[in-house]
């Protein structure tokens, strides 16, 4: 059944559950009036007698008109007549709010949340927050759910109906919110039910960081990944609390829906091809030659795939921990001969492992290590490992990519801030703690020779490992590449649920973490985002006697997308208009973004709403989305054939993008 039609709908309320008759099994949520949610909340709080009763819950601050709807008792049920539903059923007749400028809806399964299903308020509507059916404001019309409170320390939330989902499925969760100036930390959370543990858990929230008012009606789009053992989900509205005592904080919610992922390329002249599939959690790839590459997984394996066939014997298998193999790179100074011998081809592998072989989830600080090894590639095997780097790490943010420099003799390695199991960072000076310990290899981009030696004199210092730092103040990077025209390094950086970045990284670059992320200072919680704390010149950063230089990002996602690989397309095989331009993958939306550079190639050529270098909403990204609705994209590479390849972690696939007539 189309989500825009309701046929012979009768609504019953019994034991806090709606039963919608006549709905298609394909629809996750029946489209019912958004306003009936308030009826259910009031019923559960003892406002219904044994006779027909009207509902009235007016907001004493005159923020919305309350509606009056009659229920009739039928045995043990309370029945809401069809005629009463029709009065407020305009969202079922037409859904202009689901129209997107990118032409993907005809390829996607859009399923709206039944807003009438929010029937389980954890806190009482009468004691913590007020629930009002508002008919003066909405996303596309004048109807919305209004939650208000003057509580300053206790959040209000309402749990929606449980619905079945496809395990391992990928969806966009689209929500619409409005906040007055006192509303603080509002959001929508999607709960998932794990069938194995029989427990509900938070899958993710939308937007990625809590929102503070004032905010006019805004759409938020968030990629959602469903785990293997998750069989159903439920939406939860969080209205937050008031930022000021005695002031009424109000959050309005409207039009929540899921959109099932459907792969999409924006350019109609291009298409995708599956190069290989059936891989186990692939992370990174590195080409050995045409139709010949290595692929690494977070399970510690490196596998060779040649001419579309996976060699039966693994090239490498390591005992790893955490995220396993973080990055792999090949220095192709020599060609592979017919026997598979390379006579000097090096493969660099960046891994995380345990010091003492214990379960890493139980580790205390310092029992994990990051290592960079150099291998020789001989007879399809990685042999003769040489340890080039070792530095302490922890439960999270262990870094990622390995990159060969333009001179083919220098190795660049991205390391994260190594957050511990309690989601805390013990910041050293490389993480902008002026009173912290000396740098230990974390929180920066390190640069060494093929033998693991420092490259000339580092601008930050002469003592090991400070003399290895090319850049510092970095939280977590999954992507970096050199501009083929200027030789300058660029990277991506993951923010704390907000403030993802693209940076131009020159020697001595200070990314500002953990004093600033994006352009927002005073990080105090991954979920708490304060949009008014903007700084382009953050104070109190570590500058290593003036040699470290802070530079604000060249691009920022206000709400996280989880940017991963970054690459310059040093080929014209997809068209001259793409040659030497930047492409960036992401985790949350399965997207590849396309950015043009300015004339000096020291910044991105951004127009319209992105001219301020910040994507404040998902809608503002429309003009830079190149591909979307794939899985978790972990790597981008240019093949010897000049085409763009990308690795999709959760699908276990490698794709390439080619001209449609190819």
C-alpha cells in the first residue's frame, strides 16, 4: 500500500497499543494523524471516564490551540471514530515534506512513522511536561506535536510503537523539529530490539548532536544501520529541558519517516559496477597492478584479488584487536614479475593489537598498541616484517590510513586521540593540553622514511616521537591524500557527533583538538553541542614554541556524517570536469561527496548555503553529493584504469564507477 493512502482505518486503544486495521504488511507505520498522539498520552494518565469524553490540554503560554476529540467506549476498548480522524489526516492525503531535490525517491521505499503510536511516556505528561496538539505551526502545514516543560534538569521522552525491520538494513531517518529559545538538548532517538539479548538499546539519535533553541522548522536526515540481531525498532521523542528556571521550553515535532537505502549516482552519465563481493568486513585496498589488488579487513587478514578471483591462500593473517588492520599501502617502485616476486615492492600495514593478548574491551589505559609494519611482497605473500612504529593506544579512535608521499620515499600515518573505554581522552601536548605529557605518537599525522626514521628535522621538536609529527591536534582521521597539482596534503577528521572536517594540512598544522572541533570550542560531551561557541582563533592551544599553526577547517559538517576516505581523482576517465577534484566517502549515509577546489587550490570552491564552509543541514549538501545510499564506505582508490573504486564495509563489496557507455 502506498504510504499516502489509508483505507478503512479504525483505531483502537487498549493496553497502550494501537491496532490499525486494513494496513498493508509492507508499511512499517500506518499514516495516521499526528495529533492523535496526544489523545493516547492523556488516556494513559487517567483522563478518561467510562463514558464518551473530550480531550483538552491547553498550553497556558498560548503556544497552540488544543483540539477536542471524542472517544467512545466499546466494551474494553476506546474507539476513535473514522470521522474524527479525517479532520486531522492531511498528512495522509499528501506528503510534500518527503520530496527531495535529489531524484532518489522513485528508487527508495519511504515509510512514514505513525505519529499516533507514541504511547509510552516514560515521564508523566502532567508532572514533567505538557503534551499539546498544535494547529498553528508545522513542517509543511499547521499541525505538529508540541512538548513543553519548565523543568531544568530532567528530560522528557515519549516512546513510539514497535515495528519490524530488516536485520543489516540501512535507512535514512528523516525528522522535523522546531524549538523555542529555552528548549535544550532536543532530538529523536531510534531504539532497536536485540533478539539475542532480548534487550532494547539506542541505535542512534537524530540529529547526531542534541539541538538547542531557538530553531525554526528544520529537517534532519540521519543514516541508520540495523545490526544483525536487531529485528524491530521504535522511535523516541526527547523534548529535552528548559535552559532557564521558570521558563517554558517548547519543542515541536512533525513528519518522521524512514527511507530505505537505494544506491544512487547523481551523474546520469555514470554507473557503478561490483568488482568483488563476499568479503568479510573489508577496510582498505591497495593496487598491485591492473585488476590486481590487496584488500585488508578488520579481522586481521590481507587478501589478494586478481582478475576478479580471490586467491585461495591469504597473503597475511595477523592477531589483531579493536579495529584490526587500520590501513594498508603499497609502494610500487618496482613491477611484479611473472612469478609474483617483486624484488623490492613494500607493503605497509597499520594495525591495532593488545600488549598482553587480553580481551581489549576489558583493557585499562595503555594495554593496546598501534604498530606500523613494512612487509615485502613475495610469491603472493607478505613476508619479512619490519616494525617501523609503535605507540600506545586504546579502546577507540586509533587512527587509520597509511599514505605514500609524492616522493615515493616517505610514509604518512594518521593516528587518533585513543579514547579509552570510558570515552575519555588523556590529552598530551599533541592534543593541546599545555600541562600534559609530551607527545607519544597519538593525536596526529606522523611522517617517517621507509625504514622508520624521522624525515629531516621536524618543525615541532627534535625529541622522539615529537620529531615524527607532521601535524597534531587531530581527533580521528580516516582519510588523507595529496593534491596531485600542488603536492599539499588534505585530510578528513571525525568530530564528536558534530563538527566533522576537511582540512588542508601543511607541516606543523594544529587541528585544535581537543580544545576545538569544527569551529566550536569548549567540548564537554560528545552529545552536547553549543552552536554559539564559535571560534576561528581558539586560545590556549599548544604551539610548540610558535612552530605549530592552527588553521580552521576548509569544510565542516555541523552534524556528523562520519567522513572516511579522501582522494583526488587524478584521471579524466570519468570526464575532464572531474579530473584532479576531491572525493570524500562517509559512514552514516553511504555517500561520496564531490568538491571542486578554488583557483589557488588552498580551499574548496563552495557556493550558495555552503559559502560559509559549514553544512548546517543535510539539505545544504545537495550540490556536493556525488553518490549515496551505499553502505559504510571505508576507502576510495583510483585504479590503474583511471576509474574510481570504493570499499563498502558492511556489504563486503568493492565497487567501481565508470562511464555509463563503458
